[in-house]
C-alpha cells in the first residue's frame, strides 16, 4: 500500500430554494378531491397523549404557515377536520442546484 491518506474539510454549501406553487396547487386540488380521512375515537385519544409530549412552544408551531382563519379553526383540535391552505411563503421549494 502507498499509505496515502485524505482529509476532507467540509466548509459548507448554499443553494437557492424556489417555491413550487404550481406543484402545490395541483397537490392541494387532489387532496380536496380525495377528502379528509376519518379517525376513530381511540386514534384521537392516542394523538392527544402524543401531543402532550411536546412543549407548548413546539405545539404552537403546528399552525405556522396557515392563514389566521385556518389557524383559528384548527387551534383547539386534536386533528384537522378540513384541509387548510398553506401561505405562499411556507410552500415547500426545490433547490436550484439539482441537475437532471
């Protein structure tokens, strides 16, 4: 063997993210067509226990990205009973550095 070694120092990386509103609109329309799932009382009770594991601060972030109207409607619910619309700035994006 040559006893060669390599040290790699990862300095960092940056790429732009662009919201994909077109994809979001298509997915949202499909979710509305499919409709909401239904949950048993047992499942809802289990979810209540799960939610209590998180601090109030973390629980409050669950409504981030929703309009005030949707956030108000969902505030005290264990699980959504409607499909809220996400605010534009919270729509997931894709990286501009992906090559095809």
